[in-house]
């Protein structure tokens, strides 16, 4: 797994945990830590998490080394 994949996955997990805290406790941790939802740093973090989520979509469709050269698995 490339380093960019790990960074993107970490940011996506942070975003998921933040959304979980919003849904369960009505508490936006990113906004709390970085000065509110409209603060510049919060908006940068939200944008990075969104881009990371888009990057993680590519992980679903990527041909990995484990899958190369093997016959398709048929159940």
C-alpha cells in the first residue's frame, strides 16, 4: 500500500469518526478543535477529508499484487 493510500485512509477514518460524533452527540470535533465550522483551518481539514474520501474510492477498484496472476474466484 502506497503512503498516499495510508494518508487518505487515515483522513477518511478521521472524517468518519467526526461524522459519528456529529450524528451521535451533535458535536463537531473538527470545528471544536480548529475554531468553528467556517474557520479557514476547519474548512481546509474538511476539504482534505473529502479529497481523501474520493481517493479511497480508487482503492476499491485497484488491481492489487495479491490478485494478479490468479484465476477469478467463483463461488
